[in-house]
C-alpha cells in the first residue's frame, strides 16, 4: 500500500459513496483527511475513519458557496501547516433531455461539478506553490468521455474537468504539482442500487469485465495518483470503468 504519512488531504463530497471511500482509503494510507460535505453529512465518514485508526476531521462545505470554497484550503493550512492532496469529488445530476432541460438545472450541475473544482484548485494552488509539491485530482465520469442521452449538462461538466485538468497540469508542473483525473464508469453505489435490477443487467452487458465497479476500486486509483509513486504522472485521465470506454 502506498504511504501518505505526513500528508494532509481535502476530499469534497465525502459523506457517502465514492467520496467516503476515497477519504477512508487516504486515511488508511496515513494521511490526515479533511472530509468535506454539506451540513454535518461527513461526520459518519470521519467516525468510520477514526474507528479504523485513521485521522480525519469533518468540514462543513457547500461547494457552490464560492467564498467558503476559496477559504477552505487556507483554513486547513492554518490548522495543519500544509495541504498536499485535493480531491474534487462533489457532484450532482439533473438529468433531462436537452429540449426540456431548464437553465437552472444546467447551471446547478456546472456550478457543482465544474466551477467548484476551478475555485478549489485555484485556492489550493497557493499553498502548494509555496510547498513546491501537491496533488490535485478531479473525479470525472465515463459520461464525460462518451456522452449520454439526457445528461448533456452532466456530460459537459465532466468533460470540462478533463480539459481543465490538462490545462492546469501544464501550468503547475514546474512546481512539482500534478493534476489528474479519475473517470469512473458504472460504480455500485446507493444511486445505482436504487435503479431496477434489469437496468443493472443491461449495464453489465455493456461492460467487458461483466460487472459494476466498486467504490474501493475508484478509491484505489485516487490513492495511487495521490502518492509519491505517481510523481511523474500529470494531465492523465485514469479510467476505472471495466473497459466500458477504451
């Protein structure tokens, strides 16, 4: 297992699913994890990490609140002296065919999935540039690579993360800061379990490995990119999709 001992990590959307798994994995590798989510929603994730012997703290953060997002990295550095890893995972869906999609639903998805990553990365760069080291990891989606009917807003936001990461990677590489993307495919989460069993079978039939992925498999990919072993990887999109898109 890659060690992250001595590192401080911030994970958004850490209350459940992929975000919770990422927070747990980074903590298991030795990082002090700041688990961010709306309200007190990250508390259970922090308690789970503590029970497993890891170090974590909850941060109340609405990623659509620009002032709060911009302040979070500086606050973490003030408390812990550094910020080494930022995982931008918070995301929402507002699915609808484009002809029926409301502007509010377009704006809400772009604000949460894409603009929040821009704001967070911009704020996190300040301490990382001083440290001359850092890892910024955005959680995209296979939908950002393939598109999907009824998800033009979601696909645009997730594709935007890929272009954003590639551009930023070029800007900060000289300071030993890497910027990468993890693009999950169909992952077994509360959301996918709520959908009819028949739909899950259809999904599996489109996946060469013949099954949905696990949150642990996504977290493992993130933990690798966050580690020193990935220091020569930047501007990369790591697909965790069972071969759904190649």
